[in-house]
C-alpha cells in the first residue's frame, strides 16, 4: 500500500509538471490569444479523451472521432506494473 501511495504522489507531481509545461508553451506560442488555449488545456486535464463534439476541431472535418491528450495518459501508463490495464483502456 505504501508503494501504491508513493506511485500516486509521483504521478500527481508529473501531472502538475506537464500541466505547467503545456501552459508555458501555449503562452509562448499564442501570446495574447492564449486564453482559449488554456481553456482547452484545462478541459483536457479534466477529460483527457474527448470527442470532437466536446472540443471543436479547427479543421472542421474530423467528425465522430476521438482525440486523447497522449502525454497526460502516458503518465498513468508509467505508473507501475499494473499499467497494462490502463494502457488498454486508453486505446479504447
């Protein structure tokens, strides 16, 4: 149980680190238009796998497809030996 708690703390730390990295990249690349980018990013951390209907795709021709925030999901796949189940569900 202590090992699982330690893995959870490490995963949480990595999530926060990834979030801040992405926030910095959005700000640097979008400048004053970063507000919407930050809103999308926050949504992806709440729901890392989304349908096009949830987040409007800029190209407009990606109907009925799902997109995933792969770097975020990968943090859970690195968590430990039981990550195979998480990886399988992430691909679904």
